[in-house]
């Protein structure tokens, strides 16, 4: 793991941390960013970002997603950005299996970096939002990683940014209202669904997902539309804008404060 100081943000970061122990693929890795100054014995919430790219492209630390992990430091949290194997090299459900493996690794290891293992917030953009919702909805993914703790006890909420959700509800994925009903942790999980003003058909996706989840018993859903951005710039602006002027970061910061102890949000940014 490489450690470097980011003077602009006042953060340390670790790059290319493998979250699979046996013969990891180069893409089975994540980046971690933490505030440079963390109070002693602090346990900060952690925002875990999963990039988009139609399950075929994209990278945790390049292009639209450059410095995303550090952007979450500006929101008062630890920031993590996750890579996963891509198609056509792998097919569904391998992408989701990788994201589940990363979440399990973080639950077991984030305390070493000053994070609270029981206060993870999963954040996905586009196809990454689909993967986040998928592993929360279907317990098999985390269970296959050896995770025995119920997901709702350590993942406190999820954020979908311009998410692709309609494919997730297809029969081929195996998700139905009956399957993700009142007994599923996903039915009670606090969710923040954010769309860009110019966002193709993804407004409709979010509206349909909200209705679908309400039918499954989830009443802890927030929906917002961010003006003056599109499907791509909404995530690109996360790292490029000042946090006080970025509406998406502010929405995420407020969401995390609602589901975590506000005193645990780091003021030292």
C-alpha cells in the first residue's frame, strides 16, 4: 500500500489495496482516503464509492472518478473508491460479487484507518448504483464472502447517483417484490437517490425504484435532482468543486449525518 499526503485536502491516501487475498485480479482493488488529522480513537463513517461505466469500462481513480475518495473526505468521512472486474472479461454476477467482497474487506479492516466498521455508506454512480442496490437486496452476495453479520448492522445507508435500476428488476436478475419484501434489510435501508438535471431516462428509473421499494416496505427514501449537470458531470463535479458549493456532496453529507452520529463527522478537513 502506498501512502501520500494531499496538501490541498489535508488527507492521506492508500492506493491499490487488494480486497481479495487469493490471486487477486488487478481490478479487485480499492483506494482509501482519510483526513490528515483524526481525533484519537475516532471512528468515522466511511463512504464507499462504486463507479459506473455500463459494467464494461470506468476506473475508481481516473476519468470522471478521479479523486472521488478524497471528495468524501471533504464531506467529513473516510472515502473509499472501489474497482471491480469488467465485461466482457467477466459476466454478471461477477461484478456484484467483487463489490460484495470489497464491502466485506472494508468491514473487517476499515478500523485500522480510523473508520467505524459498522458505519459504511455505499455510494454508486450509474451501473455502480445498480451493483450497490443489488448486493443490498440479495443477501447471497455478502454471505458468499463469509460475512455472517446482517448487512443492516454495518451498512447504514446507500446513495444512488444517476443509477441504472430498471435492469436490476428484470426477471433474469431474480429480483421481485416478493423476494425483497418486508423481511429483507433492503426494505428498511435508508436510501438517497440523486439524479442530474439532464439524465437520459434515469429520472424514470429512480421514480420506478422508489415506487418499487415503497411497495416492498421501505419508507426511508430521499430523492433529489441536482441542477446544471448531466449524467456524467454530476459525478465529475464531486471532486472538482469546492464541497460547500457542490450540491451532491452537501446532500451526501446531510444524509450521512442523519444515519450516523453527527459528532462523528470529522470537522478537520
